[in-house]
C-alpha cells in the first residue's frame, strides 16, 4: 500500500481547511433513501422519481469522496482515508488500492498510453470502432465499465503493481464479496428486492452515468499531455455550479488538480485564478458552466472518442522521473519532459 507523503506546508493546508460541511451528502442521502422506502409526502410516481434523482446525485458525490481518499487529502490520517476508501470501494465494486494505483498513473501520464484510467481512449492500439462502441457503454453503463477499467491494473499481464499492492487488491476483492454477500443475503431474508432496486440499484445506476459523464467531459478529445491544457476545468459563478463543486470536493476544478495532486481541494480555485492571470491569452480550457464543458466535449463522443495520440498528439517523450508510483507535488515540473 503506497502512502502519499506531504510536505509540512501541504499537511498544514489540509489541517487548516474546513471540510465537515462537504460531507452533508452522506446524511442527506440516507434521508432521501428513507423517503424512497417510506414514501413522503406521498407515493405518487413523480414523488418517488424526485427522491430517486436526489439520491442518485448524492451517490455521485461518493465518487468524489472516494477520489479524495485515494489522494489521501481528505484527512490528516492516511489510515482514515484508506479505511473510508475501502468501504466506498466495496460499495462501488472498485478495490481501493486498484483505484489509487490507477489514479496515480492517470496524474503522472495524463492522456498517454500509460494512463490506465483513460483506457481505451488513451490506448493507441485500441481501434476507433471499439472506442466508439465503448464510449457509449462507458456513459450509459458506468456501473459496469468502471469496475472493469480499474480492475485492469490488477489483471493485466503488464501490471505495474508491486507484490504487497497485489495482495491488498486481492483482500479488497474478498472484503467486497463478503460485504455484498451480507447485504444481498439480508435483502433476500427480508424479501425486499423491489425496495432495494428503488432505494439502491436505480439511484446507483444513475450515479454511474453522472460519474462517467464527468470523466468524459473533463478528458475526452483532449490532445495535450500538459495537466492544464489536457483537461477541461470548470470554475462557475452560479450558485448551482458552486454548490455542486462544493459537494464534490472541487473535483470540477480539474486542471490545477491534475498539475498539483497533493494540493488540498479548497485551494484549487485560487490556483486557477493564478494560472489564468499568468496565461493572459485565454488559452486554458476553462469553462464557466459545466454545460459549456459538455458542449465542448460532445462532438468527440461520435467523431473520435480518444485522448492524446488517438486525437493527433505526437508520441509522448520520456518522463523525467522514470516510473512514477506516487503523487508528486507538481506534475509539470517533476514528471513532464518539457
């Protein structure tokens, strides 16, 4: 199990921020699920649909929380991050260690063939027809494709995982199997399949659509290997965009996060302002609404679902650090050979 090593300044930033309110999605989600199981204020289908949609969005917030546990920027204690990450991973059928190791390489090798997280879009050996089919499966059936994408780093013959990491993933799969055996056994005992489908399965399916829609919006069609130029960043001014960003630990502020994967999420908007001021020419792919970012991405869903080499980039150069197996402070200066 790799542990993120923070500088004193990075640790101080994590300790001094206010994060508790961002966890509101947990109790709100529980409440919404209860209101599906015990319909309120009535059992009309429109009321049920409303609470299912609310629950699905709050489940989507799980994925952003899971992301923070992988970076280990959520708490000062890495053990607490790992513990919460493993529970969330069981819920989403993605082993925590497999996700973390995949995500480390996603940051280090953004849009490159060695970006495991953006497979098959980053894989030059993946034919266009396959990517055109997979991208729609990825969007519409994310609850199935995400476990496959993150499992590749464990099952692939060229896996970079170390023996201790492979053991961790193996035991996380065992824990996942036991966890779901207990849940499904209890549902069967109570003969509550209809309620389970409405309370969990349907909202979770929709959350998978939102999550993979976010992934595609931030990455699909991006040619650059540079973290600021190779991702779409959303910094909105509307109350709705700010609320969604807040509940998702600022993951929409994606470019600065990709460049500085050890920086606490609450500092990312300030970093964005600094990079925009430094660029001056408006060349950074920064959007004021998520809808604008979606519109920029949408043609690539049909035209050419790819990133990097698959959308016209030159083959990437060698990394300055060789094999990167942990999060660094600044990807541009420490990893990119630029």
